[in-house]
C-alpha cells in the first residue's frame, strides 16, 4: 500500500511490457539516443564534434541521473532543459554539443513517435493472438446451432461459430487500420523552433543539402525511413488522432464482444473463465458474474472517450506551435495504450477459456424453433394437398395462442402439438419432428464460417511470428 495515488492501469490492468515502454527510463533514454544520433550525424556532416564526446554520451545513455534532472527542472521549469543539463553533468566533454541546434520537440516529439510505433507493435501482437484464439473457438463450434437474436429478441438460428466470426471480423478491420497507421508513422526530424530548420542551416553555413542529409541520417539511425515533409515546431497532432483512432476501434470491437458474452452468460449459454476460489459477489455466494467482460466494457468506455483528446488537441493548435497540447498528451496517449493492452489481455483470456453449454443452447433453440419451423410445416402440408391460405391463417392463430400461453401461464411452447391435433393440416407429430432438425434453419452459417476462417488463416500465417503470448490476469 502507498500513501499516494497510483494509476490503476499500471497497478492492476496493463502488461509489464507496455508499462515499461511508457516508463521514465524508456522515455529519457530515448531522448539521449536522439541526442547521440544528432551529434553523430552532425559530426558525419563536418561539424566539430569528436569521437570522444560521442563515446562519453553513449556511456551514459541509460543511467539517467534523475536527482540532477529534478534539481534543474525546479530551477528552469522546463523538463527538456533540465535533462540537457543533467546529461551535461555526466558528460563534461560533450556538454557543449548536446542538443546542438535543436528545440525541445526534437527529443519530445520524435520520442513520442518512436514509442507510439513500438506500442502499436505490442498491440498488434496482442490483436493477432486475440484473433487466433477466437478463430479456434469459431472452428470448434462452427456447426453448433444456436438461437440468433435481433434486438435481443429470438430470430432465425445461426451457429455459435458463425457468431464468433462477427467478433473476429471486427478485429480484422482494426488490424487493417492498425497496419495503415503503422505504415504512416514518420519522425518529426529536426526542424527547429518554427519548422524552418533555420538553426541547422546556420550551423552548416547555409548548406541546405547538409540540413536535408542531417534529417535523413537521424531517421535512419532511429530506424525510420523518412520524416514528415513539413511541420511547424511539432509534427501535426492529427497523427496522434489517427493512432488513438486505431485504439478506439479496438476498444469498440472488444466492447461489442464483451457485451455479447455478458448477454450469453445471462442466458447461461456461456461462461467466461472463473477460478476455483473466485468470488462473484460479497453478498450472494452463488453469483458467477462475468467480471472480465464487464472490465472490458469499463475500460473500453474510457478509451473511446479518451480518444477524443487528440481530436480536440489537433484542432486547437495555433500557427507553428502552442503548448496547450503538452499536459493533455502526456496523460491521454500512454493511458489509452495501457487500457487497450489491458482490454486485449482480457479478450485473449476469455477467448481461450470460454465454457459453452450446448444443452442450454439447444433448450433455448427448441423453445423458439416451433415458430421458426412453421413456414416449413406450411409448405410440407401444402405439398400434401392443403390450402395454403387456410393453413397460413390457422398457423397464425395457433402461434398467437401458443405465445399467449407461454407469456401468461409460463407454459411450454405447444405450437407443434396444436398443429398436429388440427385435422386441417393432416400431419402427424412424427412428420413434424422430421422437419425440426435445427441445422435446416441455420442457412449457410457453417459454410460461411469455414470460408471466412480460411481467409483468417492466411492473415495468421502472414503474422505467424507474432503468435504465442503469455497473458496473466491478476485482478
């Protein structure tokens, strides 16, 4: 226990990998990597920077002297300047050339892009594994008939596997969006205070070719192919919007999945994983609440709302730079990644451990199937010589009477018995039973599932290096 507030996303929900990615150590060591890349590139282009200075900087790339940085920030009220001074404390020879010609956004914005790319790759791995787990579930239950619902009212039957393909399809759309966003990420580069690179042009005595080469070298050293073509002091904040839109989309898909699991749990057709000693309610000992799905819903709401932050930030930027984005971005961007990490961990955990109850599914299906079979019975009786219009009206009246009996008396659905005892139909209960095979009412569900999973397998094969992930749900 601590005396100060701790973010639940870090303490309870998100994985160690994503928490570490957005840690101070990763952030400030990346700043130092960027300062080293800047110095190396400047040296390669002819500035008076020595190998000794660069070696000194590299020796202190990861051992951040936080106490010094905190002291300098209390004096300067500027986090980047504080870390420049702190780095200089450790690198006395390199101190004069650290951050040479750059502005704060050189380290701040480029680090944000670097971390976003790494975080998206973590999310992609989790997304691929969620798709894989749901794919196996859909394959297992592709032919199990179940009652379909529209408006959460009984509708034509489908199969459990076909329903799962709807969850997978949403996640595949998210995967496409994620890959598109990944391909579009570029570094800010080194543009100076208003994006004109004026300070670097001065350093290179007006040689614009060297200014352009500097950005190319830095981007290559940091693992990027290119920088954004133009910018102010910062990269366009629309980039953050596009990134968080991907995460919002994943949250929306997971939210839909979790709601379906909650509804099916209420129907007692599904159970999410539940440990032997897990407590569903502090008061009601018999409760087995779908708490994992409820947590997905809770976190997904947070993500979809938080994803509005970059939209508002992007729209509110002034001219070449304003600072009303800074505090918002420090909070909004990491926390959305942490929340989606937690959400996908739960999706993987649930998909890997769903318990399906075929007997309950069959019971619910059989309760409604007589109504759905009535058209088949009608056609069968017409073929035997019955009058279509007369029998249609009789089925309507029998259906209304059966439904009234169910709702007012809690009775079983006796529609089939009513039809079998109505001499107008001329059909026996055995003949009706022969027409009641549930698979006759699921249409192309099984075939659609098989065809869809073939395309899913191709995607999983293309991303096979990402398959396999150890998920631990701790609370």
